[in-house]
């Protein structure tokens, strides 16, 4: 853990502790710390500060195994290597097996050669140009996390040491607030955002650990609220794991889990093809491609109903309030 | 009655009592002084807008393209006494006047601005036009119009209405004529012999009313003040003090104090987009942040000086302020919600006082780096009224600009720079002050290191040592020149010029009053507006005179 990071965390922690101990504010009654200053709490603002280390997503989108690392420099040495995918083996099997109740699929290898990395959605994504890196869907999602259409915040709990800590928690939330965006188009650190008032959009709490500055935690379910152009929906991801490289005020990495084919159709297929075919898909081909789903075997229908996914994410520190 | 109102009333009462007790000493013991020369003072763009709104309504959209203001001796308020109107500027004023007149007498607003009903909407009505011109003209010219001034515009309204077949269109022409008149565009400060002392010249009562109104409201006098002026009541300093108290009690007084501090702190540079930062190095410095930063400081000043009537010197140590979420992000403090709210910086945090605000730290920095020199110069010149000579033309700034070189911190770079004897003298005045703020980068964000090296923010301000910006703020608060400098700056702003030599005793007296009040803003205004410097003049400034 870098010294500055520790100071930051301590400062935030001190601030929140102080606020919890009854500092007062004539106005709305909120309190908080002064991050990076070593000082105790200032007072003011609205909303009740949450007692954990907060982040706001500055970028979010599909992981592209053939992604251009110049576009995503922060991904280098973290979650993607040219020779493999640093995802998770979600099903604990290599290739999904052939037994009844499983979904046959090919896995990826991790850069270190570890087999069994699940990313079934990639076989789907790669078939549609509008879903490729920097194309329509990727751009829309990337913009949405910045402009408030799909704002996401994250909280790390129980962090005593940003480099090695054997017991931490992760929780992800939607927020109705928009992050602050700088002149470079990137989300700014140290904004204050309120977690979504509807607990539907609070993930279950994942537990994990930090080893050498890399946090791994899971499993957890999350429902992300978004309202992007013509699509007002919830994005439900289940049995997720998260891996984050923690930097000085930043966290970047991947979120890997399961996304149902029904949801993919609801969120991408139906609206983008039936409303002027904005994304330029052939809907028949779209539906056919979903037959490659690699998880969520449904005994009744005998079909696989979800894809394993990997989303990349980048986040910067933020103050979270209720 | 609020605490503030009570304070104003007591001040007014004391002024009246002082008048009664002191006989001819109408300014509470102030030394007899002859004010400096008066001049035509062109309305600043802010005064132009505020005057239009006060006379014709806040719904008027005032065109922003009018003659630009000029800063002289550090103040737009002084520069306004030394500018004229260029031919292109006149065209802008004419275009603005036309646009304003169309709105003021358009179907939506004419009811609020015109108290009479024309006999015919399709032709001339001299009686109704006269009533409008006399009423509105008085507010615009800040005095009752002479008969020929009214008659000329009634004729314009009549001929235009007849030609255009529209009473209101005709009246728009007359209003435009008022709005492009020098009597509106310039504050015409007139003088007359003082009947009590034929050797002295005093401002006419309407000129005093105008000075008072633009000082306290940054706008044109209202009818009550004009009535007091034209009845002669304002020539009595007790009445004048009472009017000043009334103006200070008005909600419009906030615009006045904002205007003064905006001028003094050069916030116009933010308004005009002249405070720029590298978008890659300082992405947080958005237009929103810049506007909020200015507003934060002004809100803090108003809250401190007006709402809470606190010691002006503590503006440099106060932890009380107001924030928005975007400011909270730069200050790295939690501040949610959608808008403004009060905030207290942490007791043991690194911020206190105006000089820790994003606004001033940004203004006194370069686009890509902080500037201890600019910050020190600002404190010396603006807050302590000490002159710093301009640098020689051939100065080599390469050392201080090379932030990526071997000299890692500003202190190291400036230390090397001042080995040049030609630079050392002035830099020794500025840099120790500015280095106190090195923990604030070019946009005022806090940092503990520069280029990986711990920042040393310690220093000494004219004998008082400090370890950091907090200590520097305390040293500034305790500096013997802080109060007198504010007195001098407000005086210059009020009279539109630098003090002349004979006015120093008055400034000393005003500062004594200011200090005796615990540096309460209202007390300084109270003392200033009944002083000879405010009420008398040595004559009209000659055209070739420059600011002294």
C-alpha cells in the first residue's frame, strides 16, 4: 500500500468516525472528512455519509480480449493480457463438461496458463460489429456511466491495509446522482454521490481479500439501474466476482458473472432492433447467437439461459452518502 | 428587526447624535479634508446592467456586448473615471439601448414601466410620453430632467409615433435616446461652492446620492434617495447617514458588497474566462467550478461581513464557507446535494480563510502550475497596498517555469531564480508569502508534495513566522497594513480615484474608526460616506490628468 493511499484512507476514516460521533451542522446535518488532508471532519452538505471507502465508476463496459490497450492503458498489467483473459473460472470446470445439467463451451486460458476462464459472452459479442470495442454499444455504455444514465458506485468495507488485507467487503450500488466530469471527459475523484434509495439497486455484499494491492471478492448479485436513451431497465448480473487493482485513489479491474439471455434480449436485442434498428443488428441472427449461452442450464427446457460475462471497470474515489 | 438592521439603526442614530453634538463637525471628528478631483465615471458593465434592472425591471435581458471596462490602479471602479466611449462603443450602447427599449415597452413589460394609458396606441400622446420620460428619465439620469431634456424626447416620441403609427414604438425611440445619453452612461459628478465655506467645493446633493447608491448598491438611486437629494435633505450628514443605513439594510446592498470585492479580487477575470487551466493537468477546472469558486468566496464575504457582521480581518482565518458538489470534489470533502450549502472546514485541516479558496488560488496561478510569486504579489499589492515594481523586461523565467527539472519544488526553483540580483529585491517581498500557499496547486487542490518532494510552506510575513497557509492567514490577519489597506481600497472605489496627498489624514481617521468598531464593514461605510473626502472635491479633473 502506498503511503499516500494509506493517508487518504485514514483521513476518510477519521472523517467518517468523527461525523458518526455527532458533529453538527445547522443545515442538512451531514458530515464528512477531509480526504488527503490529515484533518478531521469538516461539516456541511446533504445526505448521511457512509462509513466505508467509496468509489464511483468512471468507465464500464464489456471486456474485449482483442481490445486496443492504447485506448485502455489502465487495463495493461491488470486484467487483460495479449495471451489470455484474466477472468474467473466461474463454474469450476474446464469447458463446462458434457454432463447433463451443464452447458458445453470453450474456456479461455489466463495469461499464466491457468485454464477454465469463463467468458461465453465474447463469442456472442464478436459476431456483431455494433458491440465491438468503441462501436455503438460500447460507446453508449461508456458514456452512460459518466453522464448519469447508468451511474455506479462501489464501497469497500473493512479495509485496514490497501496492499494486503485478508478480510474486506465489496458492495456495488446504482446511484441517481451523476458523477462530476472533468475537462478531459473523465470522471473526477472526490465527488459526493448518494447510493440509490431503492435497495433493489444495492448488491449483495461480497467478501474477499487484498493481496499485493489486488482485491478479489465474490460472489455477489447486483442489479444496476439505467435509463439509456430508449432503454429504461435493470441490468441483473448474478454470481459475480470482482478483481480490482487498487491504486492511489483509483480502482480498476473486472467484474465477471452471469447475464441472462432474456435480459440481453430485453436490454439490447429488442429495443435496438425494434426501434428503428438503431444498432444495426439482424435480430434473427441476434437470437440465433444467443443459443451459444454457456451457463444457466434450465432443466425444464434443457437450454442454457445465461452467458458468463466479463466487464471491465475503472473507478475513482468518491464520498458516498445514503 | 434583525441584528443587522438593529446595527444599522444604531449606527444611523449615533451619526445623528454625533451631528447634533458636534455642531458643524458633521463627520464625527473626521479631519477637515478637501476631496480630490471629480470626474465623469462611466458605468461599469455590471452597474449598467444593475441600473437597467432597477429602473426597467429584472426581466429585461441586457445585452452583454457593451464597451469593456478598464482596470486602473487595480480597480475597475477607478478605471471607470478615466475612460470615455469609443465610436464602436457608442454603436454597442446604441444597439443595447434599442434592445432594452423594445423589451421595456413591449407588450409584456410596458404595463410595469408605463403608468399612463395613451389616448391612442397608434399615434402620439405627448402627455403620456412626458410622464414616462420624466419618471424613467429621472431614475436613469439620477436627477430630475431639465425641461428641455424632456421636451426634446417628447418630440422624438411624437414624431416617431406619428411616422410609425405606434405610440409605443415612438416611446421606444425616446427611451433609446435616454439610454444612450452621457447622462445615463456616465455618473456625472457635479460640484458647487460650499455655502458654509466659500473656499471649498462640495458635490451636489444628487451627485452625493449617486455616489452613495453606487457604493452601497452598485446601482442607481431609488426614488426615496433622489427625493432626499433634491429636497436638500441629503446635505445634512445626519440625513445622509440615515439614508446610508437604509441602503445598507436593503437586500440590494449585497450586490454592492459583491461588486466591490469582485472588483478588488479581480473576479472579472473568471467571468471573462481569462482564468484558464491546462485541461489535461487540471481536468477538474471546469466552467462550472470556476463560477462556483467565485461564488463561494463572495458568499463567504457576504455571510461574514453582512449577515454576521464579523471582523473583516477574520476573512483570512475563517473556516466557514459555502460549497457545491463540484467544489467539494476539489477540496476533497464530502458535499452532496444539488446546490449550495454552508460548510465548515475541519479545525485541523489545511484550509482557512479566503486565501485557501479555489477562486484566489486559481487566479494567482499559471495555467499549468502554481505561482508563489503571483500569490505573494497579490497579498502585497491587493491586501496590504504595497507596491511591487514590474519585473525587468529581460528576466529569464526558464528556471521557475521548468517544473520537470532537477529543482523539484517551487521553493528550490525560486531560490535559484533570485540569485539574480535584479530579481532578488522584489522576490524577497513576494515569494515567502506565496510559498505559504504551495500546498495548493494551480486550482487550489491540496497537495503535500511537488514532484515527490515534501512541500515546505513555512515563512515569515514582515516579522511573523508561520509554518503553512493557516499560519500565513493568521499573520495576514494580524498585519498592521491589512485594515488600512482595505480602508484605502474602499475609499478609492467610492470616489473613483486614488487618494490625493491631503486625504491621508482622513484615511487614517477612517481606519481608526474601522479598527475601533472591530473592523465591522458597516462602520467603515458609515464613516466613509459622511467624510469630507466623499462629499467634497478640489474641482473637475482635467482631461490630461492620470490616476495618482
